[in-house]
C-alpha cells in the first residue's frame, strides 16, 4: 500500500513538473544553462520581474522546448532588434495604455515614444534608417531597472554620465552638431548641482531636470524647457518649492522676485531676449551663484560702462575693504527694479542714504546731494523746453529742428544715470552741462520764435486796423464826391 502511494506521489510530482516546464520561459531556461552576461542582467531586469518572457522583445514561442519552433519566424521571432526596430519593440507595450495600465498596473506615461519622436533625439541618425537615440541608448538592453533604482543608468546620480557617453564624445557629436560644446559634464561637475550630484544627492538638478527626458528639444525651440522665456519657470520647478529646497539653505522666492524685476518684466512680459534669464547670471551647466568678486563682472557683461566707471570710483576700494558685492548692494539681486531718480540723492528712499544718510558733512553725502540736485535741474529745464515746444507747435511754428535738438538733452539724462557710477562731481557735471546747454539753446530759440509770433500777430493787427481805417476813409471820400 505504501509503495502504491509513493508511486502516485511520484507520478503527481512529474506531472506538476511537466506542466511547470511547459509554461516556463524556455528561452531563458536554455540561455541560463549556456550562461552569459545577458542572462545575469535579465535576472535583475524589471521586465523579468513583471513576468515578461524573452519572446516579449525577441518574438517567437518561448513556451516551446524545441529550438526551431521557439525561434520560428512564423511565430514572430525577430532575433536581436536593430536600428529603428529597437524602439518599435519597446513601444508595443509602452505606447499601449491598455497593456500598461490594465495588464501591468503601471503609472508610467504611455506617450514617451511620441515625445521622443518630436525631440531633437528623434531626428534620423547619419544612416538615415533610425532615430539618433533609441530606448536602449539610455535605459540599456538587458538589465533594465526602475528609474528609482540606484543602479539604473537614468537614476539621477548616474544620469550625467549616461548623457555624457554621447555628449562628451567630440568625434560623435561633430557628426550631428559641431557647434555643440562637449565639455558640459566637466562644467556640470564644477557647479553646485554637479558637486552635490557627485556626492550622491538624487534631488539636485541633472540633465533631465532642465532639458526634459523623452521630450528634449533644441534650446532654440520655443517649446524647449531651456528656451530663454521658459528657463526661469524651469528653474523655479525646484527653486520655488520650499519643501523641496529644505536642507539646502536657499530661499524659494527667487522666481517671484525675478518676475517683478526689470529683467523679468522685459523677458517674460515683453519677450525681450536681451534681458537676462537665470543662466545669464548663474551660468548654464556650471551654474553657481556669483561670488562677491565676480558679481560686477557678471553684471558688466551687459552693463559694461557702468562696471568700468565703478571700478575707477572711490566706492571700489571701500566695497573691496568691506567685502560688499558691488552691483547687488545698491540694486539687489533677483528683485532688481528699474533705476529711477528716486535711487539717487539723500532723501528718503534714496540708496545713497543707506550708508551716508547719517553723515551730512561728509563728501559722499554732499556728492550724492549735488548729483541729484544737478540732475533735477536738467529734468526741469527739459520739461520747460518741451512746454515751449508744444506751445509753439500749437501756434503753427515750425518746431521739427528744435525737437530733434532736444533729444541731446534726453541723451545727457541717460548718460548721467550711467555717470552716477563714477561718483565724480566733475564728470557728472560735464555730462549734465551738455544737456543744460541744449535746453538753454532750445528754450531761447522757442522763446524768440514765440515772441516773434506775437510780434507778427501784433503787427498784423495794427496793419489790419490801418488798412481798415484807410478803406473806410476812402469809402466816405468817394460817397462825398458822388453827392457833390
């Protein structure tokens, strides 16, 4: 009896084994027996863990133990996908919402292939047969793991090196874009982001944080995340998130301040591409806050004359001694407002008063006061001249020449705002005097023209009266002759 039961158990065991063997991935069983790196990698692959067989990518019948049947083209066996077929194999599932959501309960977006096709990497390679980048270029082939897995090539800490496989290869990049630098990774490693990334911080910005992942576009493309108008918003994704920025000791109001600044309004509201975005001051791949010594150099890239005048001014030495950032001390950083006359002088609200307001006897106080009063005098003279021009125009007097001439006074006002940075009374006076000479000349010309207008009007009135008297006298004289 015991022998019979043992026999039944043995038959049952072989039956179960036989069924299990029939439903196993026979491709994997065979290749595992042969050995190889692909098998070991695939054991760690997320697709293997999801129960996807080798035939899921390579085609064929993975349930058959017969090699010819398993690798039959009639059953869809394609072998090793090549060229454009690589991404097509991936998109069979990854572009099918039904499969991704219902079958695998995946939260991954299913439009990645469409995004890639529209991206700069979706362009055709030099062969003209496939896209420049396929799925396996970044994600690997066998051994694909979740993006949150530290061993993934697209895990944030590993991603810069993954992108650099192509982007740091000068010979390869020359084939597609000879003008594109190939030192981005080296620069990135010098940035605050790159330094923290190298230390294993997965939160700091890496390539995809700024450029996107599947949807990467040229920086000249208006849809690009790093297009000039879009860049501040891209940076704010992290830098305006107070919770995300906790632990970095960085404020999270930079974007709000920048949006209200003179630079932000020019770029974001008026689409003025001459206005700086985040990268113009902080750098691109080597993004780092400018140091005290370099702030003026950064601002001087655009405001060259201001920087030159400041460097030769008495403030330069004082700022260096007190370790004050040059431009930022008076103008601020992200919240830079439009420079107006309110900033100059010693009245309430003036920048000069911050340091010199309690020392009215000092040369600095007197210089600030002098420059503001002198500039106000030019503003007033220009306004008076303009009133005379408008008055003359209403009287029909030709004013085109003097109106053009008055532009030199406006130019002197612009130049004086720059000359403020010299903090030199004589240089400032020289600039203002040029404008005052113009306004004096225009005022005199317009006053003479208006006086001449009234003189001619008076002369015309007197002449008209005399002519009228003569005409009436002649009329009565003729009447008298007719009566006689």
